C-alpha cells in the first residue's frame, strides 16, 4: 500500500519548535539559555519568535551562532498588528525572516504584515486561535497563511485554550489548503515548554531545507506519540505509530473511524465509512489522523486531501 507524504519522502524526521520567547521580548531567559534548553531536551531545531513590536525594539533574534552540526535554528518572530474581530492585536508566527525585516508600518494591518513576511520568504502560521478568540472571518483574513497553530502549549497551561483545530477544520471546509502545527509558545515563567512540536521530514538539517519542507506541509505535529506511516490504497487507509490507545480518522463532517485498544501500533479503516450517515448530503474532500496515547498525549497528521491521493 503506498505511503503518503511526508512518510513516503526521503530523509528523516527532525523535531523542532517554531514558537518560543526569550528576554528579547517577554520571556524569562536569555536566547542562548532557551536554545540550550531545547537542545538538551532532544530537539533538532528551534526558532525564537520574540514579539515583533516597537516596545521591544522589533526583535528578530539572531540565533545563527547557536547552530552546530546536529542542531539548527530558524530566524523569525511573532508578528503583531491591529486588529482581530475581538479588537486585539494579531499574533502571527513568521518563520524564516531576514534579520533586517522592517518594522510594522503605522497603518499596516495583520493581513498586510503577514503578506510582507510571506514575500520575504517566511512560513506564516496563524497563532493560538482559541486564546485570541479568532473567528472564521479572522482566519480568512490572513490569506497568505501556510498553517494554523493547532496546539499551543503555553495557552493550554495558561487558560485551557491551547487547541486551534476548531478554526483549521472550518477553514479546510472552505477549501483553504492550510497545514497544522503544534508549538510551545514558552516563556519559561511557568511549565510552558516541551509540550508541543513538529516533526519535519527532510534530507538534511538546514534552516532553508526545513523551511521549504514546512511550506510544503512535509511534517506532522505531536505532544509525544510518533506517527510512522500513513498509507492509502483505494478506500483503505492504514496507520502505523508508536504505542497509543486510540487511533482516529476524522473529516470535515461528523463522520469518523476509530480504534480503541491498549498500546496499539497500527490500525486500518475503510474511508468509505466517512461518507455514509444520516442526511449526509456532502462528502468531505479531506480527512486527517489523530493518535492518542495512554496519557492523553496526541500526534496529529496534516490534513489529507482526497484529490491529492
Ligand atoms: Zn502570541
Ligand atoms: Zn508567543
């Protein structure tokens, strides 16, 4: 049965975090201390995403000196500009910015700032939708986004608003082909670190290679479990993963397929079962996979579009 991207691609998975703060903005630790903490926790790469606002003198952390043969950094920031529908600043993760990325203009909107970062080569992620109480209109406004932050560990710790799937699932139903990334958004003032990350499939550990892979969606997200393979043949889907107690396939309507058992490492389902149900008049053009371990930790595949199979 043929494996799907990114599992079918050459290279290996590199573990990284794209959203965390240092004392260049409101984090507790110096940049090298933050990077060292991630390196020691087994990460392969890391991005400091300090708050890109005038109050902190528009930081784009230069972490190049902390790169080595087995660890790299991506240069970026968390961008802010007015104004979401609840009347707050936008929070937008921009991974892959030039160090001299110009400050936000006086009248620049979040959507405009995101477009400028996108044009400068960045991977654009809509940050913590639930914490920010983003609406569908907000989600649609960031029209150049690559991804939605579907888990933010800092927000989960702060006020139980770590989940961003509600927004991404609805944007997918509108036909937006966005991907899904998990992060920490750590500030190291609370236990807000090492809780959510991405596994990026690439042939080498270089910032540009990782960025290209992120933009193409060659990754999955996790809080602990690992997804080893997802393959599809006809209407059959097969999933292999580290030991988990629940493997679920869900889609853009209420239909799903699930296998619950202790420490399972694979499951197979008939995708046609996602297409039948009471008064189901429209089929979902996409589905996705979630693996949940005994501790409730999850791994999430990116959305899989049927017309790309
Ligand atoms: Zn934020
Ligand atoms: Zn943040």
